[in-house]
């Protein structure tokens, strides 16, 4: 699983917890980045799932606010996967604070 968070909105205790999760790739966006993306990306073998939309993983985002998201599934190398991978690679290239990653 890959998580990209904004350094301004991710407390140090959360960053420390994320760093201890060995099955997780955490990319920490710098203060200069206005990260607003809500992309939840998961891989299992050669398949992937991506939840893309407006909802934060907060009580408001999940239960109180009017939000919209779409769930995509596919295989590595399909058109959607290439676009998502390119976006994640761009974030990775811009930010050096990453834990070891699992995404191919």
C-alpha cells in the first residue's frame, strides 16, 4: 500500500507510526506542495485497486460530508494503471522522504 501525506498536516507521531509499518510505502510531500489528492492505491500480485475521489479518511470525509469517489480495478500495465503509476512516480520524484516502497 502507498500513502502520500502532506508534511504540514501529518503530525510527527503519525509519521513515526507510518515509518514502522513494513508493508507500507509512505511518501511525505514537502511544505511547498499543495497536496490535495485523495488516491488510495493498493496492489496484490499483478492486480491493483485505486479509490480516487474527494473524501479524506476522517469522520467528516467518511460519514458527514457530501463526497464522491470511484473505485477502479485492473492489472498492471493497463491504461488506468499507467496513469496512476505516472502520477505516483511524479510525486516520488518531487519528494525524497519515502519509506521503502512495494509498488512496481
